[in-house]
């Protein structure tokens, strides 16, 4: 079978999947509608933490937590008395990044500890797994990502792979949610909410939610050596094409971003402050004499504190490069579904809509900080 024939058969299966999705109502997903799909804290950590909490509003006590500790091989953990905290504060991060931070999902029971570092699109923070281990050396430490990725050396610090356990949303969380859904069969609202969350994970990981269609595709690939080799070649071609499309979109988006946010908002004549992009985040950087400067400079420190107090969704940069910054809430271009990516590249209207969602998100923070800087400038004039 030629590459073209294989593509035609896969496309036919994909169209069948789309029809089944439409008929089942899977596209109606409350989490996506509310724009929470990529929000690690307000969506994913909060939802998983609530399911794991024996005192959670689901009303099934420790049933879900029991299934979870069984799935990860930590059956000695006492589930009935467990305390669960999302975004658990273990103190300020020290200057050498050896202690402190926030644990995404913190579980404690009868002197045993389970810490979950939850990653959707955010990058690792310096030594974060090592810092969590320093807080409780005997804690079971889980590193949860969409695909079960390894933490970077930057994030793991001195920890060895055997000192933490990797989990994936694609496989581990979906399988656990399947068992949760079965346990919640007599609780229809809980069960259907779990199903909605599973569909969200399928969307984020690009996984077909229908087992029949997925198995059909697998059988098609395994049908012959030619199909198997063709599938590999097509996978390589897709990944290369995806990278080209993403680079093209990022280049065009950066042009739009800096055309809209080119204004210097600094209240001080010796500095310029610009609203910049950095991968899938954005924030405010200070410049003096044409060079970036740290936010720890004496004149800039009060500005950084002011921004973080008045616009709390903007974060403090522990490396002090940024006055304030934030991960982009909308998914960045290397993480959008293939159909959406293709349309954005080939269709100007779709591309501009995609850009405008992200520009509008940035506009709100830019306007707030610009107004703050104007107030500082006015206050300086009256002194």
C-alpha cells in the first residue's frame, strides 16, 4: 500500500471518528468552553486534588484515592485519613534554590507523604523536585506530564530517576479515571464530570477517545510491512511539517505582538520597560542603555513589588530577569491540535482569530501595568 493509500484509509477512519464525536456530544466540553483547558492550578491540580480528597465534594470518601495509590504502587499510604492540599506552600525559595516553593498536590496521612508535581505546558523551575524532596525526604514524589516526560536536569536538580516516579495523563491518569468512573456509577453527576475531564485529556494529548477507531488504525498500520514503514515515514513527515508550521506561526505572531505592544511604559527616564514574549509566556522587562537589566536594581524593585501586589496573576521572577511574568493561558502554537494548526497556517481568518485570542489575553495585563506605571510617573512629578 502506498503512502497515499494509507493516508486515505486513515482519513476515512478519522472522518468516522469525527461523526461519532459529533453524535455523542463529546465536543461539548464545559472545561474547554470556560477556557480552563491549559490552566494547571485552577483546572488540573484543582480537579485531581478534589477527586483524591477523601473529604471532597464528590461524596465517595477515599474511593478514588484508594484506586490512585493502587495504580502507582503505594498501597501502604493510609487513604481514609489523608489530607489533600493544592498549591501547598513549603516556604520561600532560598537563594541557592535548595528549599522552598509550592507543591502542586500535597497529600499527607499518618506520617506518610505523597507529592505530585503537575505539568501541562509549564516549564520546570530550578531544582523544584530536589526542593520538594528536601521538604520531606521520605515522601513519594510523582512527576505528572501529558506524555510522561522526564524532568529536565534544571528541574530535577540532584535527584536521580529512581527518586521520583513519572506519570502521564495520556496513559496513567486516563486509566485511573476509567476506574473512578466505574466506582462512581451510582453518582451520575460525578461520573459524567469525570467523563468530561477524560475527554479534555484526550483533546490535550491528541488521543482518539474511541477505542474501536484507535484499534482500527493500529490494525491498518500493522497490516503489512509496507504499511508499517509508510506509517513511520508519514510520522516523520508530519513532525517535520508541524515544526515548520509552528515556526511560521510563531514568527507571524511575534510580529503582531510587538506591533501592538511596542510602547515603553517606564515611569523613569533612565529605563525603558517593554511587554515581551518568551516562548509560551510573557511579561515586563526593563532596559537601560539598550541592554536588559535585572529587576533587582534599586529603582526597579519597588515597581516589581507594585505590579505583583496590584496584578497578582503576574508572577514574581525568582531569577529577577522579569519585573513580572505569566504563562500564556491560551495554548501556544506547538500544542494546538493538528487540524487547528493547519487551518491557522492556511486560512488567514482562522490565523487572525487564533492570534487575537492570545493578543487579547496580553492586552488586559498590558493595560493594567501601563496604568500603574502612569500613576507612578504622576506621583514622581508631584514629589
